């Protein structure tokens, strides 16, 4: 953790949930947030974001207390993070774009006065950070130094580079939340059809 760059709040993005609980990727992201705080950071707020991505594949909606962000928040509480920061969760999203749109719609970053001198720490895998930075610029208006990457341990899936490129091309010129969602749904439908 750089002494001059400490996140005033953390956004921990999910990486999947199974009937048995959090995936190893989601656990790695929670552990990265815990490690960041244990290294001396004192964010005022930690937000966990993730719903039930499997709904796109026809998986049934899990009960509210078994959604990804709820499970991540429980892990953070068990580690004592609620003694350091205010913990919040967003449990309705199904994608990275929806994570950011729901966080914005719910006002979970309100009052934080984020910017280069008061960055938002984004806790995710290093391979995911470029896509999150791009989408955070579009959705939250946070760019460059206003975002501080806090990478979780883990290797990159092969498809992430294609998803990142498709996001940049597919969202080109779109700025409003509904337009971003429509474009994302069109892209997912095209991918499913193999186009």
C-alpha cells in the first residue's frame, strides 16, 4: 500500500457464487480487502457488490441472504471489518456493468467526495481492473487517480481480454445507464447465438 495513495472507501466486486457458497474468486477478493485493511488502511466504507450472475444461465434466484454480496459481507464481518468501516452491500447485479449501475442508483458512494486525493479502492483481480476502470469512468465518472486498484490473487481467464475489447467497442458512445444496459443485453444475446 503506497503511503500517499490510500483508498477512502473500498468497492469489492464479486466473482461468482455457487449453491455451496462463494467461488474461490469471490473469496480471494474478500481476502484482498481484509489484507488491505490489516495493512493499515482505514476506509470509511466498504461496499460489496454481487447478486446472482447465474440467472443468465437459467439458475434460480437465491434467497436474499445467499446472494453474493451478502456472503462476502458475512466473511468481512467474521474478519472484523465492521469494526473499522461501515459495511454495505448491493445484491441485485448480474454483471460488472450492473454492479456499478446499482451502486450508483442506490447512492452507496454518496457523501464520499471521491477524487484523485480521495480515491475509491476497487478490489478485484488484476485482469478485471482495466474493464472496471473503463466502466467506472462511464457510470460513476471516476477516472485515473480517482480509482485505486487493489488486486486479488488469481490468474486471468482466457476470455477476459475478449470481454474487455467487446466492452470498449460495444459501449462506445453510450453514456446513460439505460443505454448501457440495453447495449450489454444485446451483446450478451449475440454471444449466446454465436454471432
